[in-house]
């Protein structure tokens, strides 16, 4: 029901607010269904987006990177030092509360109508007590890639399959994937998608992209192509 409401939210009819687990899912798992849906159906369609998450989640490298990207696209992000409920608001018509029953089973409680007003007031209090996230100081200078890894970074950006990229480098697929693993470690990320976000944030892609021939993308954006690589 939440995903359907996100996908069908009419333009300029209110914004979206994600608190607690919903906000953490958005920034900590950028390849998840919720994160992709919010980026594609909310941010790119011009809807307002507010994210409120706890300090531990906001301190994770991947979360910091995604928070920076969504903020650049118009989202508002705040961090709370205390515990947060798990709330999602879609416009003025629907709210979802994620909770647990006494037996430990997860529950998704849907609120509409008059209940929305009380939840919105509660959410506003939480938002007002949140603070702006502190920018982190991880820079491109702290990322050290050897020449082989720099070449792999370019090939990852081109969207080339592992076996094709390995042949181009004249190495085995196993060696190529070891280079990929080393890049993920250097960037302090876990997936190729996250590597694309981090490399774009640090300016590594633009530095590596010297010509259309180097990238195979004709000068287009590199970051999305990281999604098409094989899993490590």
C-alpha cells in the first residue's frame, strides 16, 4: 500500500516524510525497492522529501554519501540523537506506522483521515528537534588506487561485463574481481552501486573520464552504469 501510494502521489500534492526505519532504508540501502521508488517517483517528479533518521545510521559511510546526493536533489535531511518511531507519510492522505506486536511479529499500521493530523503533529515535533547532518571529510585524496584499479574503475563505469573487461585488461576474471573488491574496500562501500555513488561524490569518475573512448559512454554520466556489472 505504501509503495502504491508513493508511485501514485499526484504532482504538487504534498510531500513525503520518512522517519526511523523508513529513512534508514532510503539512505543505507540505495539499491532497495523503497530507495529506488523514492528517488524515481518522488525526487525526480519534484515532490518534497524529508528524511529523519538516528545518529548511528547517519554515521555510516554509505548513508552519508546517499544523504549528500538526495540533499543535492532537493531533499531535506535531519538527524536525531534519540530513538525514533518508524513513520512514513505520503502527502496528506496516508501514513504508515511500522511497529512490532507483542509476539515480535512486524506490523504495518495504516492511518488516514483524522488520525493523520495527530501523527503529523508528532512528526513535526520530532523534526524540530532534529539537527542538520554534519558533513564528513572523506576526500578523493584519501582514496588510493593503483593503475590497475584505476583502469577497473573506468571499466566499471562503462557498464562492461566482467569477462569482457577482464579480456580487455588481459587478466583473468578472478583477478579482475579482486581489483573490484579492492576498490570497494578503498571506497569503504559494500556494493558496486555504492561504489558508483562514492566515486561520483569524490570526483573520481570525472577525473578518470578523459574521453568518450576511455569510458565507452560517449561522455555520458558514469554512475548508473555500475548497476549493470556482475556481483562480486
